[in-house]
C-alpha cells in the first residue's frame, strides 16, 4: 500500500515517521513523500538517507490538500494511506485498516485512532478516533481526551476521517475529487468526508489501528493567526458547500451562534484580524461556494434522513469552552466596573 506523507520543513520529524512506515507488519508499505517547498534539509535528507523512498518535490508550499492529491495520483496501489509527517505508526496500523476496508466493500475510507504524545495514569490519550460533525457547523474529533484501550471494540461507521492518519480506496478518492486544494489546510478532511457520503461511499473506523501524533507540530496550531483564518474560513465553507437547503436553513442559527462565540474568543486572545479576514474570504468566495454546492448536492445519493443521521446533536465541547470563556469575560468586566482587581487570562478566564 502506498502511504502519502505531505512534508513542509519536517526534516526533524521525517526519520521517525518513515521508519515507522517502513517497519509495517502484514502489509508492504510504499511511502511517497510530497515535499511542499521545504526550506530546511528535508529534500537532502530524503535523497541521502532514504533513496528508495519516492519523493515528489513541488518547489513551493501548495498546502496539505494539494500535496495529498498529488501523492494519491502518483500511487500505484488500490489502497492509499495518508499520514502526517509528525506522526509515527504502530507496526500493524496499515494492515488493520486494510482488513476493515476489505471487509466493507462500500467503504471509501477508513479512519484510525490518533494518539496524543502524552499519557494519563500510564495510558495514552486519544486525540481523535475519526471525526464527528456537529449541527453547530463544526467538525469535532471523536473521543478526544479519552484514555486509549488497545482492544477497543469492533469496527464501526463514523462520519469522517482525520487527514493525520487514514486510508482511502484510490478510486473512491479520485471519484469524489480528492481534497479541495483551495482549502489549503484544515477542514479539508471534513469536506472530503461529506463528499464520500454524498456520493455513496461509507467511512469506517479501525479502532485497533493507531498512530502517535505531535499535534500541530508543522502548522503551529489554531492559536496562530494563519491557522485561525483557515479554520474559520474552511469551517464555514464545509457547512455551506455540503448541507442540503433544508438543513442549511435549520442549522444556520446554531452556526451563527458558534461563529459569534468564536469571534468573542478572538477578541480575548488577540485574533480578531484573522477571524474577520476569514469571514471576508468566505464572502469573496461566494461564487466558488455556490458552484461547488450545486455540483455536490446535484450528485448526492443521500436521502434527508440519511444526511441527518450523519450529524451529531448537542452542544460540542468547543462551544462549551467558548461559552465558559465568554461568561468569564462578562464576570471580569463586572469586577472591573465595580473596582475589582481580577486578572484576565489568555483563554478568557479570570483569576
């Protein structure tokens, strides 16, 4: 199986990542590193220490989504895995995902468990076990923060994959158009998961296939202005491009609340400019969004009931955190107005 590894300035992480891929058991792994114009020693390292690894050097940073598309197109296998350069895989990661795919012919993709590189009481914590998608217009990593059990049940259907570590049928990936390169990074996996379901494929989780992931080691995480702009823009795009009109109207109020809470958090953390820039981006992309929406929904095989079952009800954890942060800011303003001396923390809480 081919394993596509997008890389941007990841020379320090690539050796561990590649060694874990080359050490897979029960499956022959064929890594393909797609370098996004790295300015460090990534390309030299690959050519010197891993001459047998396929390298596609793009010359500039075209984004995670496009790099994966290039790698999948170059793969010569029916099943193609995608893995972040800051992840290392368990030796049975590939074979366990392949087993699930082979057992479910309608599966277009298989999610695996992504573990955080820290532990709780000696057991690793889950970063994601696939993705959920909330009626609030937000993708949410399944089981984030839960303790990982090596034998955690049977394979199950999930809404979506995490682009950090997953497996695709190449023909399904290409049939739905691959990742939308205009997303660049963030939410491209959510968008692709929607299209897989719309076009008649299923997504499954292999609960005993796992990788260790250094979260946001390449991008810097959602606290960076660049990442915040992409996350906000792309979360709105995924909602607008993939929701049938009835559900778009029904859930728009919740999405408005979620985005308003996100904006209040941005005020508290100094990220207002990228937040506003993201909203302007969405407006400027309205023609592109309308066209993609027509293309996706015009080909959708999902009934309204099937689409609704993809969505997770209830208040997402991220919204709960934003509500608590907004409440803390209100308490802080009340204290200041009454002569109090509480100090406002970066996350909006007080002490």
